[in-house]
C-alpha cells in the first residue's frame, strides 16, 4: 500500500493555518517533537512514523484519531464522532512512542547532569 506523506503535510498545514498555530504550538499540544512536526509539515524526510504520532497530531488538530493515517493511505478520513479502533498495532505503537519519549527524557537528564557537574566544578574553583 502506498503512502502519501505529501497529502499528510498538506492536511496538517491547512489545519494549522485555519487554527492560526505555529509549529511549536502544534508540537507542544500534541507531545510530538518539534523536529518531527517540522519534518512532516515540510515533507522533507519521508520515513515511517509511529501511528501514535499521527494519532496524536490528528487528535490535537481536532480530528478523529485515524484521520491522518487515513490521509496517508489515500482513504476517506472518519468523522470525528466515529469510535476509534484500538487494536494490537495501536498498543505497540503507543509503547514505541513511550519508549521514544523515555529515550528523550534520559538524554535531557544526561545533559542536565553534565551541566550541573560543570556548575559544581566552577563553584569549587571560586572558593
């Protein structure tokens, strides 16, 4: 099945424009990294994305959770009031997203640890 990432980018860009949002706001509201939002919106890097990422963006933009997944696969998006299907792929996708977020958090904590060590070193030198 072919994937139309350009259609996903167009859909997101149109909706973000309607809402008057910036990329940073979409990223913060959806809990999707700014880099990923930027890549999807500008369609600069075409790679497989977690369905959870597309679900999160869809919900944040006021659409059905499967909206962007449907757009990606050339299907008619479901209406916002239709029930969302939760299957094994969704659970695995959510676990993948959680794992990705844990890696990001760990990296940030490592950076903070390094920064803190530098500050402590400077304080000790000044004494």
